């Protein structure tokens, strides 16, 4: 089995012939694949930290592809989805795309078209995971700040144009020199070189929910 860092193409389709042909086509091109005959089988076998993408049949019994996609979104799984269908229409594809599907391919489709979307999905998955890792690391560093350091950091981020040492000192009724000391510690602990970098990191990783 591949490690979580090695991308895998998950194929969920109740048609065995489709599963086999898609898996074979992808494996001959160097992709790792895993196949499932139902949405529930996929849910039972998928580990959320596994990178890759999902090729998902829209029309399956018990749990449809769209229902599975909605469940993945609800659970916060960021696995990119490529839908394949033999009877999908415009309303179905619109729903899928609104939920973040990469594409909605109608059978029969050219394998080259699928490969193109798989490559796009894997790139998206890589970027999403980098973003989540960045946010997780930033949060871990943020948790090491003292209460006072967090308070000052939030002031910097919420209103950077009015976050001079004197402004912050006046607001918190402490000395500007103390603010300078806290600023240096905040930047060191957060591993940034300036307040501007702290602001950018805080916004991109959503460190402060109110900002």
C-alpha cells in the first residue's frame, strides 16, 4: 500500500468492467489506483490523510456519487472529485461542480480527457495539502504564544496600519519598550521576519477567527 504522501487514484463505480478498464488504463501510465464497488466500500477503506483524487460514478445504488461527494465535503475531506456518468444531465453536473468537482465526464469518454483531469486534480490536491500543512504548522506555533503575545499579535493583524509600539502600548496601558519586547518574541516564535509577514500568515491560515 502506498504511503499517505504518495498519490493514489480512487475509483468508485458499481460496474466491474468500468473499474477494471479505468484502473488498467491509469496503472499503465504509472498511477497507483484502488477500486471500490460502492460509496460505502470507499468510505470504509479510505484514510483521510491519503493524497490523490477520486474518480466517482454518479449513478450508483444505495448511495449515489453526489451523496458521497456531499458527505466528503461535510466531513472536511478535501479529496478532488472527477465524476463519470452514463446518464448525467446539466442539473446534476451543476450540483457536482458547485460542491467542488473537478469535472463531470459523460461515458463514453476519451481516456486522454480523463488523464488530463486526473493530472489537474492531483495538482489541486497537492496545493490543498500544502495549505493545510501550513495552517497546521502556524497553529502549532501560535499555541506557543503567551496570552499577552496573542493579544498583541491580534492587534497587529487586525489593524496593522495603527499598530505601532506607541499605539499598542496606549491601548494596553503598557510601555512601548514592553511592546517591542513582545513583538520580537512573537516574530521569533511564529518564524516570520516582520509584522507584515505575520499579517499575511494569519490571513492565509485563519489564525484569528474574528479577522
